[in-house]
């Protein structure tokens, strides 16, 4: 009788243990972007707006109002820069200091968010606007509500985990792509968020080889091929794994298109580029999608 009782207690213990495991293990659903951003598809935006919009009169970079303004005219994804204030708030800002892009001065990590709110954003021409440095959470909320896709450029002083936690809190996985610049960052992002699409650096065959040898599934990759044109063989090889290729035309290539004609964007598209990260979103969108 005593042995039977012990046997029953053992079964109950194991059952409770199994129940705890199943309760603590939460199934993660892949971001919808993993399925959308495939080279074999064509239903994703082919323009990535650098810093949420640059070079626009009265519309500053990394500004929610600028994203809204651009989004009214074209279908695009928006690259934004994420910094962190002294009091731990995640905000949109590219530089370490606020001197260039606001009416204030000082390092962002030495200012609280309440202090930042005292200053206005300025555009690339020095014009003061009524707009403020936005909270990352505010941008996520609006973009999620309007199905606007973001690529998240995480500044060096900000942890990937903090940004990914903010994406989780906003339930914004389906509109968020994490930008990484090397294999170490890519591995870390995948470990933290295996359900998200990750922008990985694949500027040449060697970088792509290292990515393929990693534990990161190709389905989680969006390949950033740099800010210079690569050989067609690289785009073709990346496409074989159904990975989308993004080219950064911001800078020199945008200037080439402005000087020699916007049809250069179509020439680069024919080479194998799927998405253009650009400072000329209206011009690039117009010629590629006409």
C-alpha cells in the first residue's frame, strides 16, 4: 500500500513538472515580414527612406511627422535611428548629440527626455520646426496602426535587448526589422529575436559565406549589400536563397542618379537590387514604380 502511494505521488509530481514546462514555454510566431520579404515575392516596398526622410524642407530627419508626410505620397519602409536618454527613454536620433538636429545642445545620454522636449527639431537646412524628438514607443504605435514598416538602426550605446523589448511591448514585430552591421550583431539579434527579420551585412561573397555558416536561417535575413554596387553574381547568389537584396544608394549613388538621370535606379534594379535605401525616396520611387 505504501509503495502504491509513493508511485502515485511520483506520477503526480512528474505531471506537475510537465505542466510547468508547458506553461513556461511560449510559442513564438514569426513576424509576417519573414514571409513577405522574399526575393520570389514582389509585394513589399522597394524604397527604404534613410533616417525617416532627409533633405526635406520643414521636415527633419528621424521625426514622426516626416514619416507621416512621406507616407502620404509613396509606399516605403523607414530606416530610423534609436538612441537612449539619460533616464533610459528610447528616442529617435542619429547623432550622439542633439546640436545638429535640434535647437538645443548636449549629448543625448546626458539629457532626460523631459529636457529634450524643451527643444524643437530643425530640418537639414537649419529651419526650426514645431516638431519634437519622438519617443520610439510613439513611432512604433503609429506605424503599427498604419502598417508602416521600420528598419531599426540601433546606436552603439543602446542594447539590442532594450529595443527588442520595446518592439515586444508594442506588439510591433510585424512591422519591425532589426539592422545589424556584422556577424556578431546578427547572431545576437537572432538569439534575442528568432522571430524577427534581420538586416544583415552581405557586401561581398565572403560576408555572405560567413552568414550562411552561422545558425541564422536564411529566411530571417534581409541582405544589405552596402553603399557601393556589387557584382551581379552576388545579387544572383543571394537570390538563390530567396533573400531580398537592399542597396544603399544614399550618398554617392544618389548623387550619380541626380546628375546623370533617375533611370540609373532602374539599371541597378536590373542588376539585382530589390530595395533602395535612399535619401531621394520620391525620385527613386517614381522611376522604379512607374
